[in-house]
């Protein structure tokens, strides 16, 4: 079969393929080289002709200049021969005639003319007559009292020189002398041994006239042919072929002075042409090209002969190998080695020798593999035993896995339940085996829709995977939440598929999430609503008041002298006071009233069915109730009071933000009037002090940016796993009157007037700039940069970030951006997209103050952040607060499950840091680690 197929294939030897290819390639390359060489020779020829033309032009211009100067000298000398040319009857007339004969013979003059100061011809010697157009040139010479020269080709081309005659200070006349230009042509021919012709084109005639030419017998024929070809443009260079000779005709370039001579006459112009026989030079070029071509052709024949001789023997050996290789399929390994006999010499080894050795090595290899096939068959039995052992290993692995693993057959009956599932649920294997999985305690309490979907999965009519959560009743009667993942494995058991179900007990995680959700809405210290939840409840209260035309009041207050209590008695005393205040307020207020801690010692109370008359009474009762609080057990004797700001609302359109702002203004009015008092907000009152303060801060912020008064301080962040510091947070400071001001004094004003965008951009630019400065010495250092909520989705800021990273050439992974949890969740979709864009650039992202706002772990799961920074309110009293410890532990566990790293803020003592290490927190930041300091303090410049 193989022989018949081979016989149908038309064979062409590799020898001929290579030779034909070489011939084609050599022809193309040779022709290209010949063409390039020809072009080179022609370029050389053209350059030499241009050089010759330039030299000839200089020689012609020199001869013309010489003749002009000679004629001017003769014209200037004539007055000395006879001072009175206007009187031809004088006795010195014979002297002039004798001089004229000498001038004709020696100087080649054709005529001498004498003109009066009015330009009238008074005397003439010679046959060449003055022309009317001379009048203008004579008057120019008289006016300038200087010689004038020009060429007159009206009959034959003459050089004419005019020279004024002065007697004392008076002009008595002007001499004109002329000489033919034919002498110049002959002189050039003698100097350069090249032919030259002079053409003149007269006005009214389109055809040039030959005025003079050297070697007329030859040049006249060449010029006639040239003029036929270039009648309109006789100044073009041309190659004229005449009687098997090639003549180059080219126009000589006249100097500006000689061009002026030519343009002064009444003819259209004078043109000098260089005529040279270049036949020998062109023949030399063509001869050289022929020699090159024959040399390439001879080289080709030599190469073909050598190639033929070199390929004959190796190709014969290749044919022998190709015929012997099929013997390998028949197992004739020794016979093949006898046919292929490699050369023994080690010199001049080539590819065929390599093929010989490879074929022999292949025969040995195949012979070895044939022998090894028998051994391989025996090893299959050992492999089967290995598979059995692996099956046992897999079973043990399933039993040890920390998840319930249930395997059901294609009818839905449970085949196996791993050991962990038995231990967790309390059911024995006999109780569950061969029972329907859907009706077993594992899925008995699942939603009906889940069971139908599972049946469709087992019938292979749906997707082969299903995930859901359901309640599972354990054997002890407890109800647990289990997250199930079902996978259908087709053709697994005796031609049928099996259902693999894996269940994870998530009861504890859900309980932690519920507790965290409560902590997210409530202040951990006082148990009342936090700022975020209070604002949401106030929003609903405003909607209710608007819908039902009800009145309400917002009371905003802080405790008087609370800072003194904190400073003198410590934070524990302050915390105890806040808890007692909330206890007293709950006893005073109605159940429908809401109370929230807005931060620090600031609280807010919202109440419905309260008007402008009732609200002050409520405020007074609050102060009366606070006055009953005793602080004796805390070592304090002062009276507790609050400065309360009141603002009322009804059905008008007002936002929560504006309402809180009005209440805050009223509170400061009360505080300014008298401690322990209240103040009712009114739209008509002017709060000049707060407005002036706001304007002052706006000016300071603007001056800070324009005068470079802002600076960055850096606070170190410690890695709790190895006690190393590779992260720093950039913190903004403003220098005012030689003092540094923290952003808490001006950040809110910058947010209100929009200056925060410029501040964020400045901080980002400065931090990246300083990070680039230390890239060489500290390539592992990262900077954390805070961004405000208004810059979420700021395209310009992202463009500046990309540009600065490219310009500074730093690794973007060394930049960590931070936004607060509240800012991120306020507009979830925009924040999510913004974080994705930052991460695509290559930077990391952190969620700041986590736990102080929404703290929904649903959002934590959705946000693609790298770090979460636990709010300092949960860390400051961690060692003394069990609630904070529970919250932090749960937060760390869930963050780790989602692949996020945790950072604890406000770490102020070693005991807190030890607890954080126990909980598995990744990083710590606070005064115990290091205070914020200028850039130069941490890094040497």
C-alpha cells in the first residue's frame, strides 16, 4: 500500500530545487547589484559634468570681465590721444587715425564713437554704428559720470564700453568703444579645449540665432539639433547624438555683472552654451557594467558546479536512509544498522551524518521500548492496586473534611454520609442510608422550591450545580442554618450519575452578623442609635410630619464641661457619665421619641407632636433631669448640664442635613449665652460669628494652597505578624501663625464650600511625589492616602493619578487609598465602580472607620477592597469592653473569610496590641506605635 502511494508521487530531487532557487536568487541579486552600480557610475558621471560646467562658467565669466575692463580702460584713455574729438580738422587728426589702426589690430576694436554731453554722436571710427537704445545708456553714464558697459546683439554681438570725458570740472563728451564677442569664444576654446557657442534671441523673434561658435563644422550641426529639441528652453542641459557620437550641450551660468550686460541691450537675451563630446565617458560606464554582469554570470556557473558536486553524495545517502527507515516498523533493528553505516571520521561532519547517528540511536531506542512494553504490562497490575489504595485514601479524606458530605444515587437515596456529618448532626449512618435525601432531616425544612430544583438537577435537565441555604434539624432537636452546594456527577456509578452535596454549618456566622448589624446601628457605649441610624430615623420622621401635617422638634445638645471630666478623671469616668445621661433621658422621653449619639458628648433627640412652645419645656426638663445625676462615686461634685439647640419642623421641605445644621447653630448660640440653657433656632437671626469664622477658614485654606502652607505628616502602621513597618498613613496639616492645625478644624468647611476637591488632589500629588523620592532607598514602603466622599467618581482625579504614576515611575501597588465606610455605602454603585477603577490602575484600597457607620457585611463582601480599618471607637477601650472584643473578633473572622486584611486604629497601649495579635488583626496604628511626624523625620532626604 505504501509502495503504491509512493509510486504515484512525482519525485523532484532536492539537488535541482536548490540549484533552480540559487539561479533565480543570483539573477535577481546580480541584476540589482548591476543596476545599483550603474546608477552609482551615472551619478559620478553627472557630478563630474556639473563640476566641469561650473569651471567653464567661471572661465567664461572671467573672460567677459576681462574684455569689459579692457574696453573701459581703452575708452578712458582715448581723450589723451586727442583732446578735441569734436574738431576733426585739427592737425592731430592723423595721430588719431594711426592710433585707430593700432587699436583695431592689437585690441580687436570694431568702432570708436564720440558723443556730446547732450548724447548726440559727433564722431565715429569703424563700421559698427550706434543704435537708438544706446541713448538711454549714454545719458545714464553722463548722469553718473561713470563708465557703463553692455552687450549689443542687434546685428552681431559686441561688447560696448562708455567712458565720460571730463575737462576740469566739466563734462565735455563721452567715448564709446566696441569689440566683437567672437574673440571671447575663441579664447575660451583655447583655454578649456571645449567648444562653446553664443546664442542671441532678438525681440520679435522666437528662434535663437547663433552669434558665434568654436569648431563650427561640428558645433553648428549639434546646435541645430539642440535648438529643434529645446527651442523654447535653450538653457536646458541635453545629450545630443550625432554620427555615433554623444555631445552634451549645457548652458553656462553668467555672473550677475555679465547678466546685467546682457539685459541692457534690445535683444531678448544672450546665452552661452558649452558643447563637449562625452561619448568616450559614456562608453566607459557601459563597458564597466557589462564586465560586472559577466563576472556575476561566471560566478553563478561556478557556484552551480560546486553545489552539484557537494550535494550528490549527501543526497545519495539520504535516499539510502529513507529506504531503510521503514524497517523499524517491522522490528528489523539490526538490519537497519547494517545498511546505515556512519562515517568514522570526526572531521567535516554534516546534517546527513547527524541523521545517520540519529537513525541508529532511534533503532536502539525502539528496540529498548519494545522490551520495556512487556515490563509495562506487568506494571499495570501494580497500578490497579495503587488505585484501590487511592480509593481508600479518598474515603478517609471525605471523612476527615470539616464539612457534611452526602452522596445520593440517581433515585435521590442517600448512599453515604461522611463521619464529620454524622458527628455534627448526631444521626447515625443507618438512620440516613437508603432514605430519600429530600425527605431526610438534612432537607426536611428546606423551601419547597429547593426540592423541585434539586429533582431537576438529578434529572440532568438543569445546570449541574445548585447552592442554597436551609434549616437542618439535628438529632438533639437544635435547628442549624446550613449552606448547601449540590453538584451532579454524571456517569459516575454503574453508568448512572450521583449527587454530591456539601454542607457548611453557618449558624454561628449568621448569629455574629445579626449582632454586628445591631452594633452597626447603635452606639456601643450608650446603646442608643448612632449617627447614621439616627439620621435615617429622622428622615422617616420628616416624611411622616410632611404627610400628616404634623409638627416636630429636633433637640441637639452636648454636655457642659465634658472635656474637663475626660481630662481630669479619664475616659472611663467620661464613658460612665455618658451611660448615665442616656439612662436618665430614656426615663424622661416617650417611646416614640428617638435619641442618638452624634459623636463624642453630642446627642440629638427627635420628637413629633411638639411645637415651638413645647420644645423649650422639653429642653428644660432634660436639664432638670440631668441635674439629678450624681457623680460622687466618680470622685466628682460638679452639676451635669447641657447646652441645647432647638429647631422645629412641620410640612416644609427641609433635608436632614440642613435640619441638623440649624440645630447645631442653635446649640452654639445656647452655649455662647449660658451653660445649661437652650436656644430656639430662628431663620431671622444673624449668626455673624460663625459666618465670619467660616469665611476666615476659607481664606486660610486658599492661602494655604497658594502659599504652600500645607504639609503632610506620616503615621507608621505596624505589621503585627513580624513587627515590621512598611506602611504609613499620610495626614494633612495646615501651618497657621507658626502652629500646625489638624484637619478637624477646617475639613468640614472645605467640604461645604467645595475646597475639599483641591485638598484631596494636593494630598495625592504631594504623597506620590514624596513616595517617589524614597523609591531607591525604600522600595517596599507604601503610603495610605485619604479621599473624601465628594471625590468618588471624580474622573479628573483619576486622570491626574494615572499621569503622576507614569511620570514618577513608581509601583502603583505602593499606594493605598482610603474612604470611610459611610462615604462608600452612601452611593454604593458609584463607590463600587470607583474602587474597581482605582484597583485597575494598580493601587490598593482600604475601607476606613469600619463599624462606625452601616457596617453591613453584605457591603463588605461586595466591595473589592484590600483592607478594612476598624474604627477607633471599638479599639480605644478594647481591653475593658467585652462588647468591643466580641465585635472586633467577629469582624476579623469575617474579613479573613472574605480575603481582606484588617487594620486597628487608635492603639494606645501594649495590652490592646496584645489582644489584637490574639484576634488575628494584621496591622495596628496609633500613638503606641508612633505619632504622626513630618516626612523628613521618618525618611532621610
